């Protein structure tokens, strides 16, 4: 489903990833582990084609980084639920509206939106906060809102960038388990984290990244 072929990307001032070869199957749940600044966010941005490889190729299903037309990128993004490290919630919309937004974009009917948004809010344990604006949510609540917004699309792939960075150990573990459930229901998951302790011993594939270079076990 996801394939990176000898992918390199270097920012103008240095940093990035180099010569990455990686593939992730339809039903995998893998962790991308590496220290701060190692290239995790960069790698995820390359997968949802927020960045294009300077060398090599990224393939997600039938979408190929060297062939895709700009106007087709939204179709790629429909398949992918993204949990951003810095949330990207809209400050002038409340929790419900933030989570509903991806469904409005793809034209889901109103009753179904209400049902799916409420389900997602419940899945991440934010019932009762529907009317809160992002500024009226704690850091951990904003983070879970971001997870709910990714889940609501019922995506084939979830890319989660440090989604437990602002959660306490119990809530972090709950999120890992929630994503295991989502994975069992058929989504592939790639989750970036620098917290190896959180995920070790659960039988998931671990992809290590250091200084922009990927090592796989
Ligand atoms: N937009 C950018 N412009 C220039 N350099 C960048 C940009 N984003 C990241 N970098 C550089 O690329 C390197 C990798 O950054 P990246 O954000 O991918 O790391 P990361 O593994 O996600 O780190 P963290 O765990 O802190 O989130 C860093 O050295 C960083 O300074
Ligand atoms: Mg990052």
C-alpha cells in the first residue's frame, strides 16, 4: 500500500531524510521510532505528499509521487487520516465542527455526519466537549480531537505524528489500543514516536530512523 523507493529530501538549511526504502502493507501497524530531529515528521509529510521527494519515489496505492497531478492530491488525502504533531485544529470552530470538517469536504450527508462525528468523539473519550473551541481544550484533549478528526474519515491509512506527546501514560496506552482496534478493522497505521517504552513488547513492527536514515527490524 505504501512504498518508498530510495527517497531523499533535504531542506534548504539541511536536515531531512536520505535513501529511504520502506513498504507498509494494507493491514500493518508499524511504529516509526527515532529521536527528535531524526526525520519522522519529514517522512510522514513525504507519504501524504505534503513534500515531494527530491530523489526517489513514493507510492500510495495507485498514486505515484512522480506522476500525480496536483488536483488529484485531495483524492490521495481522502484515504489517509493524518494526526499532526501540532494538531492543525481551526481556532474558530468548535470540537464538533473541527471533526465534521473532513466529512463536509467530501460531501457526506448531514445526518450521517452527526452520527460519525459523535462516534469518533466517543472513541477518543471527548464526549461532552463538543461545543468547546480548541482554546478551551487541554493539550491532551486537542491531541485526541486531532485523532478523532483522522478516524472520522474511516481512512485506509492512519499517519499519526507523535499522537501521545501530550497524553499521560494511561491515556497514551488507551490511544495505542484504540489504534489497534482501528487496525483490526482494516486500516494500516504508521505512528511516529520517540517514546520506545510506550510501544515495546506489543508485537508491532518497529522502523527506526536516525539522522534521516531508516533502519528496519
Ligand atoms: N520546514 C522545515 N524547514 C527546514 N528544516 C526543517 C523543516 N522541518 C524540519 N526541518 C529539519 O529537518 C530535520 C528533521 O526534522 P523532523 O521534523 O522531520 O524531525 P522529527 O523526527 O519529526 O523530530 P521531532 O521528534 O522533534 O518531531 C531537523 O533537523 C529539522 O531541523
Ligand atoms: Mg516531528
